[in-house]
């Protein structure tokens, strides 16, 4: 049985998954998991990229200790938009900034004085948002120009980590499509934007197609870890693109949801959709493993609940999905709603206070107990997902009947059921480790072990279990949706 290492690094944790393939079925084993959070220093948020790299090497050592030293290849997927800078001789210049850095909002405002959001969307097909690489880069140009002047190359997060392992400088297509610097419908940097902002396109590493081999691990890595050279493969570097490849989608009436700290909701399209409605509703077009596009909207996910947990932990209250679902059941349904994507929830000092303040300002019952807070969050998320899917139907002209949910957040069975109720769609939840499985799929295709994505999805269907959720209590949810839109209409996008 052949094996590959799939590194799936998210904005809250990273993990090494061993994916084994016998020619008919895949098998997944979690080898190692580690926390990953932005570090707050002097009003800035950074990623401790060297710690991430160190943890990845530790993960390989754990894999070897478990008897999995011989693998065919390795691949890396991560969250989007963030990047690191290398000097002209290839040294890391600084810890990368996190997309949650508050300075990015001002950078976006200044960029929009040079080029309108309408033109940005027309050129790139990507939603204008302060987290995007283009605004981070401009913020860096304004606030820390010395760093940018010393830079010889910009590498996006999965490609920066791959560079540490194999020494190859390139940016993979799907992760590059998150930057708002890629030309819509083309695997090429949009120099029109860069020229207007005074940023040299020479800073950006060449774009490489997914499903290709970047190179072998460096001799120094092989010596340190006591391994033979291993192929480092350009998988779909953006975790959502990898997750999509692993979802057992069978028709064009299906929605995908990649569920974690963020929830990305969309459909597959051949070419970017860049009309005014797509822009007004906050949709974006990002790459797929096959070189096509995901028409999707980035939405808040478990971040809201994660931040509440931080506060509860400080108070000595420990929870998990099972406890939270039980508490949620005890609270009255369909009582209070928030707009999960209101900017106030992006990185607040106290998430509980912000949720209660929103409800107070919109004259709704104020959730007070832990169960009421959890129900408010989960029901609001499900309502917002309904809002997004309604607009996907209008943009595509298709009736969407089924939702494929993948990612760690589907462990929250209550969220899956509430999503089915809110959308009146069947929910197919699984596989849980969709991103890492998709990462491995990219490797198996590059290695010639699997023919294409279609065959890979067939293999996924008989390799991993999924759960089905049918909508219920539809009438009450439809009435509640009208209230949801009323309460949050001013902040919906």
C-alpha cells in the first residue's frame, strides 16, 4: 500500500495526515496535530511561521516513529491570502503578518483611492476585502517600506512552507487566486493593479499549476530528519480548493461548504462570474484543482464559537461539541439572530458582549445563558448560509438541491441539521478531513496513481462515510428567515 503525507495547516491548528491508497480505497490516519494562532505583538498580528515549520518537521519525525518513513510524496495546503517575504538571496525576512491585522482596513481604503472596487472585481473576480493580499501588500508598502525594499520574492503561505522543504520559489494557482492580484480567468498576475499601486510584479513568484511536482526535499532536510529525498507536490494550496476535490459531488445542482474557522460556500463554474450582482453580494471567484473556478462567498464559521470558548475557558467553563449541542437544545429556538459577518465580529475584544450588543441594538431578546449564546450563533450561521445559497441560485440560474459539507466543523451535528432546516436542502456531511483528503488526491493524481478528480471522488465515496441530514420544521424556519433578514439587512452583503 502506497502512502503520502498531507499537511493541512489551518488558521487555528495544523496537522499531518497519512493517506494510504491500495488502488481502490483510501485510508486516513492522523499522525500529529498542533495549535496555530496569530501572535499579537505591538499592535500587529503575525504568524509564527518558523514554529509552524518546526512543528511540521516534528510531525515527520512522529510519522517515522510510527513506522511510516517511506512515503511517495508530501503536499501542503493552508488558509488563503497571507504571505512571507524572502530576501534576494532567499532568506526569510520577517514573520508574516496575519490577515487579522487591523491595519489592513486602512490599506484597503487607500488602495480604493487609486482603483475602484468595481474595477478590482472586473479585473480579478475577487471580492474586495481588507484581508486580501493586495491590501496587505499595500499596507506593508506604506507602513514598513524598508522591509518591502529588501524583499526579493513573495511566497504565499503553503508555497513558503514548501520552499523551506524543497527550495523552490513558486506560487500555486489556487492559493494565488485568493490574492486579488490574479487576472480573472487566467493564471497570470494582473499587472494593471500592481502598476497603479507602485508594486513591482517581479516580487511575485511564478504561478504553477496544481498537480505538478515542485521538487525533492533539500539535502539539509533529508540529513536532519534522516529520510530519503521525498517529492514535494503542488497540491491545491488553498485548503478550500483541496476540500472541494474530496467532496463526493455528482451533479451541478450541488453546493459545497468547506467548514472550519471560516465557512466557504459556493458552486463550481468554468469561468469567473464578474457581473455587478456577484460583486454587490460579496461573491468571489477562486481557483479549483482542475484549473477552473469556485464561485463562492467567504462567511464566518466557527470563529464566533471559538472566541466564546476562550472567554468561557477563562471562567473555568469547559465545553466540546457534544456539551454545546446539549446546551443548545435546552435553549428556545429561533429567538435571536446576528449577522455573523458584521465587521464587529471579525476580531472583537469580547465576542459575548458583541453578540449581546447586536441583539440589543436590533431590539431582539438578548441571549444570556451559554445555551442561548450557542443557539444564537448556530442559527444565525445557518440563516446566513441560506441567504448565500439563495443568491447563488440567482447568479447561476440553477435550483440548488443538495449541500455537501466538509471540514472539521461538521463534527458539530447541530450546525449540519440547522443548515438543512434553514436552507430546505438535503445536507451531505463528510468527509470530515476533506482538505487533507483533497491534498492527498492532488498528490495521487500528480503521481499517476489516480486518473482525475472524477475518479478520485468515486474512490472517496466508497472510502469514507458521510452523514445525511434532511430538513425539518420548514415552515417555522421560513418565517424566522424573514425576521433574520429584517434584523440584519443593514449589515448584510
